[in-house]
């Protein structure tokens, strides 16, 4: 996770290429639901946003806890695409 905060980077994973942006959380009071653990990411908390790296992929942006993002492929059969 070495990119500067707020700067997009592209990550290659077995499930495809993803754009990833680290957020400090300080710019939003809004809460999000992490697709990895289904728990709330409270407003103001650092987290990341990812979306598929293809045209129109930004429509599929999701907010993640960083640990959930790193472990998302470990969930096994039936796991979420996100």
C-alpha cells in the first residue's frame, strides 16, 4: 500500500486489474459498508476504494477496509466478486 493517499494505482490480482485509491477518511463524514466483512466503515476512518480497471469500471467502486481488500480472495467458493 505504498501509493500516496488519494492517488490511484493499478493492482493486478487473479480476479483482474483494479484501480485502488487510499483515503484518509478526513474528507467524508459518510459511512460505507465494506463488501469484504459486511461491517460499516465509519465516516472519517481511513479506508480504500477500488474499482475494475476497464472502461465504465468506476461505476463499480466499492469502499473497503484495507485488510478486507488484501484478504478478499481467501474467502473461497461463493465469494463476492468485489
